[in-house]
């Protein structure tokens, strides 16, 4: 499947009434393992996980060239559409999106980091326009950090801000609006009511609402950020601990081709 067809496929998955679940990957082998699982329709990268695998802290500390190379290797490891976490866009959202498309990526998260609204809207427009200029149905998962960077603000203000920003990003070409945070049911319902059914993207963390409940509430997409990698690292640590204490390799360990 070529890049344009992958982009159209990813867009269709976001428009489908069924909720889209994306298990986040960080390298070629994690991409292959997840893409080979029954029911996997697309992949998402996790910037935090990729940065960690290269020895960098999250938050654009990894060089953009290294990130683009990493997501390109992931895209090359699967026939499925891949959407990449491109953080804030590494100083130039349009150019970063263009480079990502060049290595086979067909969607992206771009964070607003709660920059002034007009500036954030302009950056999201640049990212969306870059995808369109490459001639594909690029999926922009525009992220607002209203809840992550809440500080001591009133919850009602956070909700109002997330909805205002989400609507503004949709108006300039975003496909869906990513509102990360540990969101309770009333908050998710209010976000869906304010942004639109089938337009809200969330992250699931320990203690989050179940996928079936999120689907019932009208959420379009669930991803898991760095948590898939954390599950893997926990398994590695547990297995190594057992081996170093006269244990054996876990039964059912997968053989990787």
C-alpha cells in the first residue's frame, strides 16, 4: 500500500463509527509485533518511548533528524498506516510533517503546549496544510495540553479552554482533537458534546475509562502513549529478576522472526 492509500485508510478509520485503538510503538520490532496482532488496523508511535530508546528525555530533546529516521523505520516495518507523535513540531511543524510524510508517515500528533491561542492555531494550520500540500489525506491529531498543564486552574476553565482550542484546530484542518489526561466520564462527555462526536482522541492510562465506555461516549480514538513500552520494560525487569534468582525463561515466550 502506498503512502496516499495508507493516508486514506487512516482517515477512514477515524471517520468510522467504531472507536480506533492504537497501541503505541517505538521501533521496528515493536511495530512488527503489534501490526501482526489480529485486529490491528493502524499504528501510532510514542515520542516519549522513542526518545527513551535513544537515551533522550521526552520533550524534543531527541534531534528531529533522529526522530524522523526512527518513525521512518517504523513505517517501513509494517504495511499498516502509521501516525507519528511529532511533539511540538520541532520548531517548524510544516517542515517536520513534510519530512515525516517523506518517510511514510500518514498522520501526526502536534502539541499546543498551551501557547497563545492564535499562535497555536497558526501552527496547527501549518501542519494540516503541509499534509494537504503533499497530496495525501494527512490525519492531524491536534493535541491540546489544557488538562496536562492545568496548574491550579478551575476544572471548568480547563474544559472551556480545551473545547475552544479543539474547535479552533478543527476549523484549520485538524482531523481530531487529542486531549490527554486521566479524564473521568463527565469530563469526556462534556468534551464530546463541545468538540463533536467522533472527533475526540484520548490517552488511556492506568485507571482510565474502558474502551467500551469511551466508545459509548462518542470518543473517536484511544492511544496509550509510553505505557505499552512501560509494560514491556516491566516484563523485561521481571523476567531478568527471575533468571538471576535461579529462574527459567517464561513459558509462552514469543519467537520473533
